[in-house]
């Protein structure tokens, strides 16, 4: 690299980081149209780093997640595939960071009703984290929770229940008993019991989740309204 190239590389990196962060903020605020524009710009910048660069896979996955959230699954699918393939090459097949990408792609397939493909990706992500010794990691709890959701959507509560219970145990141990993520799993488990007409099991879980969300998110938060 010449002295002239270094400032160019720095400027490119700055532009990529700026639009990527803007996209993340827009996504968090639910402004998905703006997030899509920002992530498309980030992808355009990332292509300039080369075809074997982690910033490219980050841009691909972020844009794909946004498109998926907008219901644009046909546009999201090739981006997810490309981003996942690139990260497998860059990280290796057993890297814990790859598990997060697998979870994101699995969620995409679940939304499309491609349950078999989603299940295999969730299971692979879980196996990677367990093999890496992260049996008590928040990421593992997230993926267990998501696989439980998939089984519930298929009406297979017997497979979902132990996943929810394990996710709940991990989240309580790591995050504490009053964290919103704990409330999320409580609600999912309660919904499962309600689906099975086990109201005596569901009600105390809902009550506990509502108490957590009221304390942590405030009385007017949409997530509390859903729980109520």
C-alpha cells in the first residue's frame, strides 16, 4: 500500500462505519425503509474492501435481516446465503460467531415457513455453542428460545417446552430474574401452556413476565401491552 492509498482506505472505512451505524440506529427505531437504504449504502462501500472481507459479510447479513423484517424474503434470501457462506470461509465452521449468523438465517427461513431448513440451522448453531463450551451464554439462550418458537408454530409443544425451560434457566442465571429477556421466555412458555389448556401453569408465568416488563420497560411500553 502506498502512502496515497492509506488515506483512501481510511476514508472508505469511515464512510462504511458511518452508514452502517446509521442503519443500525434506524433499524432499532423501527424505521426499516431508512435502515434498508443505509445498509445498501454500507454494502456498496463494503464491496470495495474485497470479496473476502468480514465487513462485506456484516453488510450482507444486516441488509438481509432488514429486508426479511420488511417481508422482502425473495430479496433477502441470496444476501443471507452469500453472507453466511463468506463467514463460514472467514471464521471456520465451528466459530461461535458463526452461530449468530446461522440463527439469523434460520429466523428468515422460519418466517418463510421453511421449517425444516430453519430447524437444521438452529440445531447447528446450538451444537457450535455447546462445543465451544458456551453452555451458559446469552446467545445460546436466544437460539434455544427461537427453536422453541419454531416448534410451537408447528404445534409441537413437547419439543418446545424443554428448550424454553433451558433458555429460561440460562437467562435467569446470567441476566438475573428481572431482565426483559427473562420475561420474553416466560411469555413464550406461558403461551405454550395456554395452548395446551394448562391455565394453572400459564397464569403465574404471565403474571411474573408482566411484573418484570412493567418495572423494566415502563407502564406504556408496547411489549407490556402484548403481554397483558
